[in-house]
C-alpha cells in the first residue's frame, strides 16, 4: 500500500510552502502599501486565505477523496480541460522557477556577490528535481525536517525585545498607505501555497484531520509573519522601514552573539530550505497536472522536462527588479488560481451531485 | 545510460562547487576598521563643489614593529574624492590588499562636515550589504583625519583604541552608542533627532568630548561631557553610571557627592495645555554614595534625605538648562515628538509643524534621587 500523509506533516508542509522568500520583504511591503501599523492588515490577509481554505475544504468534502483531475475530467470536455491544465502547469512551473531565481539572486547579493547566479540556480534545481521525483510522501518528510531546521530561528526575535519601542508603532493606522489594491495583492502572495493542497486529496489518510492541518499551517504562517512584522515596526521607525529593501535580513544582521556577529549570512543560507520547499511543491503540482495532461508519459521525464524548462526560463530575468516584476504578475495569476480552481470544482461537484451534499 | 548520466552530473557538480569563484583569502584582504570623513582642505565654499577627504585604517599585525600605536602595526590610507565610494577606489590604488568593509567598526566625521550634514555618506554605508548596521557613528571635534592619522603611543592601535573606548563609555552611558541603525532610525523618524558621541584629540590621548546633537543630519550643538550622564537620564533608562555632583550651585560651597552604580528610570507624560503641550518627565534615580565631602552626616536619615534633595535639585537644574538650549536650537534629541505624536490623531500631528511647536512646549522635570546605601565604613 502506498504511504499516506499524516495531518501533522500536511500542516508543516503548508507552512513551509507558504513561508518563503517573501518574508524577507514583507515588513517593508506592509509599511509601503498599508502605511502606519501595516502589520495589523496581516490579519485581514490571513482571513482571506482562511476563507480560501474553507472553499478548498468544501471541495474536499464534496469530492470524497477523489483527485481534482478526476473531477474535472469527468465533467468537462477535453477542449476546456486541455488549456486549463496548460495554464496550471505553466503558472505553477514559472512561479516555482522565478521564486527560486529570486532567492538565488538575494543569496548572491549577500553571500557570493560575484558568483554567477545561474551556477547556484543549477545546483538548487538539482536538489529540487531529486526531491520531486521521490514523490509527495518523501517531500512532506523532507518538509518536516526542514521545518525544524528553520523554525527555531523565530526565537531570535526575542533578541529584539530590548530595542522594541511601542512608541515607534505610533497611534496611526493605515495612514500614508499607497496602492492599497495592487500592493495588497502583492502582500497576499506571501500567503499563497496552501492552494496546492487541492492536489493532496488522494494522498491523505485521515479525512478529519486533513483540513484542520491546512488551517493550522496557515495559522502558523500568520503567526510567524505577525511576529516578524510587529518586531520590524517596533524596532525601526516607519519611514525607515519603507526604505529598507530587505528588513528581515537587516534585522538578522543586527544580532550580535558573544562569539560571532554578522550571522545573517548563515541564516540566508538556512532559509534555502524554506525557498526550496516552495519551489519543490509548485513544480510537483505542475508535474502532477502535466501527468494528467499526458497520462502515458513517465513522471520522471515530465519532472525533468519541467525543471529544465524552468531553468531555461529563469535565464531571462537577470536582475532582482525584473524578477520581482515577473513574480508580481505570476503572483496575481496564482491568486486567481487559488480562488478560481476551488470555485470551479465546487460548481462542477454541485451540478454533479445535484446540490445534495453542498450544505 | 542512467549511470553514465549520473556520473557525468556528479563530476560536473564537483567541478562547479570547487570552482571557487568568490575567493576571500584572509591574508589578501584589507579589513577596514575605521573610516574618517572630512571636507578636503582648501575646498570650495560652495558645498556642491566640495571634495571629501577620506581615510581608512587597516590593522596589519604583520607590518611594523612592537605592539600598540607606537609600533604602527596598521596601514593608514588617505584619498581625496568626490564621493565616498569613489574615494574607496582611490584608496585601493595605494595598497596591495583587497579592501573590504565587513569588519568596519567605526566611522568618524569631522566637525565641519557634520555641520553640513552627513546623511549622504551614511546612505552609502547603509546601502552596502557587507557593512553591519552596528557600525558606530562618531563626531570628531576638529579634524577626523588628523585624529585617526595620529599614533597614540600608550594605547592600542588608533582605530581599535577609539572603538574600545566608545564601547566602554557607552556601556556606562556617558555617551550614547550611536550605530548606523540608530542614526538611520532617528533620522527618518519625525519625532526625534539623532545624536552621536563626540571625541577629540588631547595630546597623547583621545578624549570623549560630550554628545553631538543633530537636527536631521546636521550637527547643531553639543552636550558637555560633565552633563552627559544627566542628558542620558533625560533620554532613556540607565543601568549603570557614576554621577559627580558639585553642590555649589545649590548654595553649598565645597560640598561634593559622587553617586555610583546609578540606576535611573524615566517616564514621560504629555498633557495638552492651552493649545500647547506640557511634558512632564519623571526621572527616578537610585545609587550608592561612595564619596561625600561636606558637613552633613551620611548616617543621619535626615541629612541623607537632604543630600537626596540637593542632588535631585542639581539634576533638575542641569536638565532644565539643557532642554532650554535644545529648544532654542530646535533639536529634539530627547524624542519628545514621539511621545506627543502618541497622543494625537494623524491629521493633528501632520498639521502641526513639530520643530516650531517644540520650541514652545513646556517641559518639566521631576527628579527623585534615592540613596540606596552609603558604603561599608562609617565615620
């Protein structure tokens, strides 16, 4: 029998896919777009994500553990299925490869300023490829290990209790915000990743714990984001925060331990596993979809082609600002998928069931 | 087929990871420890045409003889340039080492440059990912280049000497520990102005010369070293310090008290007052008296409370004197703007011109000194 995913692993997997490179810029984005005390708006974004997870849970309830591809293929004609799958494969692959590129570029800014980034991207993709071909069960096991490798760094925030000033937070809420809609969409992409659990339906063992685990993953992400952003808003002055490119790295750079300082380089390297998990899961999702598109092809080859394709595409944007622009638009598309796909599935299932189990 | 491919990839991988594109060999690096910035001598009066005199000091244990500044085991480079990074290229031409700023500890700004504003130089520093946000910012009362160029025979090499001295003094609160992080934070905050420690050359030594107060990024005035601790109490909580009090100002000639192991706590209360603001700053101080010269008896409870009262008055008088000058010069180094901002709505705060309002606000200090103990020997 094939091994199934335990809810605990699902929860950690969701967290690891959600929390990625964005957390490095998130405090600045909140300050820039949401204004004074922008960190509070995280609760709103989290609520939106929770609602989206609720939609997914409705799909899960109605689907009886069937994979979403089965549901779609049963009801929709090939003419619709084919382009839909193509869109899913391309958006998920691209988001995976461009997010990886962003991480690699950041890494080179701080750690190896003159090493060609594509060398490192190559090594990175090899790890991602080996993970994806091992299947979702092993990916989730790896995610659990990576989780424990990364999560303890949240305790480093305690270091800032001393420099934290409530008076820096100011009593103003959301003043001096700009581009709230566009910025809000960009901030929301920080929560993306949970939508991939749509593809996990056939792989989970317990019906009950599965969705709670997804909620838990999202809650954990929210909690960590809140902790980081609140610390930044209290530790830096507002106008300063709006000008800081990578607030989280600045925060880490401030830590001085008795025996070592400038530890941020170590942590950037450590966050590789977090970035790796997001990329792995997106490309895994893309390859699952591609598999349904071409059922006869070998999974290994599909993954290989996708990873190579992703590698090739990531040559194109070569400076950080270009990568950010690409990610912005891909993020919009991924958000669209995160909401659109469950809605589509609910509609299909509702029609099929004649609305019997919807309530 | 797979095996061949795997072997090929493994070999390729090894080839790449051992490629060593970014080498940093310690012996070939010039780890800049201290940088100084001044206006280049003979520069134009026009600020935009002025050039910068940049100097760096690099520890070189392998050069020179002996230890300490007398043994000159450091490299000292100077260049004149339009911008600070431009100066760096110029400096690099004078040494066989690759100059890196990852170990930069301190930046010194000459007084004349500080008076013109130092933000554009600090901006270059905060932009550079290799520079720590904990790099110190120090103002030199005089010429920073001359102070850094000099070797002080009885001390460690100059850069290290200044760095360690500031570290120690900021620990006992005599001077603030102003870092890139702190300066940038205060510079961008509309409710506070930055401050920095000030040093000057004094013969064979370098001396702490008080606290430099800025308005945005321009040096405006300084706090004298003997008032620096009281200034620190006005600004923040103190965990350790020594206060020397000359009570002649309180009509008690030839009486001196020294409070040691001083701990202080400050709280600020803002009340709107006739369309203006009244700020009450309560300072609670406690410490041990290890030295008292005068007519009162430390063992006598009543006399001790008299001393407490006298010291409180002394602190209060100094605080009043300092805040008056700061208000006159429109420098909000205590960050009272932050406290007032916390009581207002966004529109009210932004309608108000803070530097103007700051000159008018009423600031009252309430100092309460407690003598914890008075040593282990009685008269």
